[in-house]
C-alpha cells in the first residue's frame, strides 16, 4: 500500500554487505546480531529449547494432542528469512532486523526450563535461566546495540528541520514529491511542523506517482530527494540518469543528505526565503 509493490527488492539500498551472495555469511551475521541483542548463554539455552520443542512435536515425547503446542511457536524461526534474504542481496547490516528472533529465543528458554517432569528440576532450571537473563540482559543500558543504532540519525535532526523551514507553510493543494521508501521517517517527523501525510506525493498515490516519475511539474510544487543515504533514493537516481527530469525546478535547500527543489523558483529568492539556509 505504501510503496506500490509487495516486496521491495531494490531502489532503497546500495548492495555493500560482505555477505552478498553468501548464504552462510548471512546466517552468521544473523546469529551474531541475535547474540548481541541478548547474550551467548541465552542464545544457547533458547536454541536447546527450540530443539526440544521440535523433537517433542515430531516424536512421541508428548501426547499427540499436545504436539501442536510445541510446533506452532517454532514458526517464529521463519522471521530470519527476511534478514537472511536481505543480507544475501547485499543489504547493509542492521541489528534491528534480528529483534523478532529474540521472541523465539525466549520461548525456547522457557521450554528448556520447564520441559523436565520433576518439579525440583524445573525450579532449578528456571532459576538458572533467570540468572543468565539477569547477567546478560541490560534493558536500561544506554550503550545497548539497538539503542546505539536507533540514535545514528540524531545529528541529522537539526539539518532536516532547516530544510523543513525552507518549505514554510504549504499553499492549499500544494504537494511535496518524496519517496516513502527513503523519506517515510521524515514525513512522520515533519508532522511536528504541521505537515500531514496528504501533503506528500509518494508511491502510495499510485498512478499519480507513476505519472510524476515521467514528468513531475504538473503534480508537485516541491521535490524532496534523498541523495546520500544508501547511495541516494530512486528520485536521486532518476535525476542523475535523466537531468531533464528536474527542468522547471530550482534547488533551494539541502541538509542531512536531502535536497529540496521548488517548481518555478529561483535560487536567489529562495535562499533569502530560507533565512540563511544553504542554497
């Protein structure tokens, strides 16, 4: 619904991962990322528990009417197919892609702790798992991998705010053409400045978007292009391959890798309008 296709396999990243074309290396990156999100001991415990659940579902370790209980949670393992395929195609490593795997790790740890029939053994195993969790999980750690990765973009906030100020207040019916695939986060961020999603022309607008890719001037008052992240977005590539696509637009602002163009504008007048923004 957002980008106009079921699976986005290109146009939003530069294939630069060392695991490109190597399934085994991609799998090792997933294992490393999962370990960094929790801990080596918990990964092993969760893996053992998942193996027990699989064995219980496929053999006679539990009653037939209980086998589905052990089999269904293992469906969460299939979540690794997404980062596996992405890394194999060269997508840059992102540790957030492994977050869903923590769920199956937790279920596996629970199975490992509670599978024994003896109540005392269950209690001892549960205490051991809890101790491993206390030792390895640091939920309030400001240097945790997910926290660090989530803050990569913070230095760009002020720069993007400057670009937003260049736009000012949109005239009624005016549209900003931008790719949801690369600047969806900016569209959300711009809501704090009074912009709504309907103010943007993006992939979700279907035929209008496709027509604007051929000639944007009849449809977009502004063009917002991501030129830096992942080698630039599809609009940046289009502008490089077909410079005439920008005919009728003037580059008026830039910042944090984004370039802003206005239809029918001149650089001098828009530079003054931006109150010191880089033209």
